[in-house]
């Protein structure tokens, strides 16, 4: 499923040069974004970057100050929220405490004056979908947090929207339940063939559920890509740093050599130490200030110096080891006093692990594991 790679696909939703100002504050800046039918799309970014504002404009609760929003090619400016094929599920769930689960799910359908038989059928269908058939007669305060979240989801889906907007949908759930619910959401989205747009500041959640992610900063989109692309090939220092753990070091681009399978860049950092890296995130001229970046799990740590003297390598002393269960992170202090992180999967028993604090170690990596970031 990758309609965005086909130039002939028509976007389902298009934000076209959308700007939103509140007084003299610009919450969304000249933003253009396409989302495709049946896509599970995440807006990811720090608090206040404009995610919710973007979603509220699609739902019709706010109008853009400039630009337009197109749905299946039609400008939806001025169309009130209840006439849009969108439905928004709020973080607070906003369930009615005095109504049963079934009544909560039926509420929107009753407002629309659907025939009773139709309402009953849809409520039953939704209860089954979210696996709450036995809870139809309970009130929200007789449910767990996860069950309440499912009632809110059922209520949002009962009106059969084409696009479901989810604002931090799992924010109130504990970690284990969150993970389970993420897979349920993906299942439901795929079974119903709907387009889901989710707002989150949890990068792991966005990586797990999304077909594509837009990483936002201060009202602008920094990168739109699949989770793997965002992680493996971030287009900027900001995106690299926002998603996952990464070592980033300032350097200077010495030169770029074109080789059989791409560009091989040489970067000088750490007092003249040269690094050879295969991936250049965008064009830069020799002499340009760049950043060299590498994920800790791509760095190999060893007490032995590299056999190949021309390999990318740094030496230092182990300053601390963070044990994370599946992984251990080694924080290595380099000669210049800075630190560098290497992660290693804990496939061996702890007692068998040869590296401990204060050991002198070598950090090495293959040429294609590092990135050169130009902004
Ligand atoms: P969070 O993750 O904290 O919800 P967000 O990325 O969703 O953040 P928005 O809610 O879209 O951020 O807000 C973007 C910016 O616009 C914030 O600085 C916020 O204070 C401002 N803002 C949002 N709504 C209004 C409003 N009605 N009036 C004035 N400023 C607003």
C-alpha cells in the first residue's frame, strides 16, 4: 500500500498552502500536505507545533486564514463540521456519564434521526467491532480506561465517517494497554477501509501504526515519509533528533565521491578525524558545515581495535552502561570529552558480556550506516 509513490494517484485530502493565524501568532505556516484514501497517517511533533490546529481545520472547527483544504478534489471551505465526512475522537473521549455504552454509541445517530432499526443494527455492529458486546448496558464509570477508549472509538465510527480524526487517542492508557490498542486500531482501520489521521507526540506510537508520518515543527512540516524512511533517512537534524536516539556531531564536508551505489561523502569532525559516510541527505558543496549522524545500534563496540585501519573508528572509555532489557546502551567518553553512544542487543547473558565501565573501547561502523545532515 503506497499510493503516494504513484504520480497518477489523486489525494483524498489536500492541505494547499494552508496558514492559520490566531491574532498575530501563526500556528500553521503555508503548509501543503496530501493524504491518500485508506491511509493511516500521523501528525507527529512537539507540543504546540500546530498538529491539533491542522486537524481541527480538516474537521471544520477552525477555518484556514489562508489557503484551502480539498476533500476528493473539492474545496470544503465553509462546510460546517456535521456536513463533512470526517469525525473527530477527542483525547478526553467526551462520553456522556449518565448514558449507557449503547446509548453513547447511538447518540450521534439519534441526532441524525436515523430509523430505530438502523440505529440498533449499527450499535450492535459497533459493539462487536470493539469487542464490547457484553458491556452495552454499563455506564462509562463502570468501565476501565481501555474500554472507555473503545466506546469513544465505536461512537466516532458509528456515523460511518470516511475520515476518522484521532487526537492523542491512546494518551490516557498505560503502556501495555496502549500497545495492544494500537494493533486493534490498525486492525479496525484496515477492516473498515477508512482513512485515519492521528495526532500524537509519541514517536513510537506513530512508528507502529502509520503508513506515513508528517514530522512537524513550529507550524511547518519538516518531513513526510514512511516510518522506516523517517528513521533511516531523516532529512534534517531536527527530524533525526526528534525520532529515536542518535549521535550527532558537527563537521565539515571535505568532498563527495560518486561510487557504484551512490555518493560517498568524507566528513571531518573531532579535530580533524575523517569519517567516510555513504549517505548524503541532500546536496552540499565541499567546505559546507554539516552534521555527521549515526544511530547507536549501528555502532559496533569492541575492546579490540579495528582490523582495517581505514575503517570509520573512534576510541574512548566506557563511562556508563544503561541496561534496557532488550538492549544495553554504552556511553563512551571520547578524547575530546564528548560522549558517543553505542547500543548492543542483549542476546548474551549479562555475565558473559565482556565490556564494562572504564574499559578502553573502539567504536566502528560500516560506511553506509552513518548520515550526513545538511540542515
Ligand atoms: P499539543 O500536542 O500540546 O496538543 P499541538 O501541536 O496540537 O500541541 P496546537 O493545539 O495545534 O498544537 O496549537 C498550536 C499553537 O497555536 C499553540 O501555540 C497554541 O497555543 C496556539 N493556539 C491554538 N489554538 C488557539 C486559539 N484558539 N487561540 C490562540 N492560540 C491558539
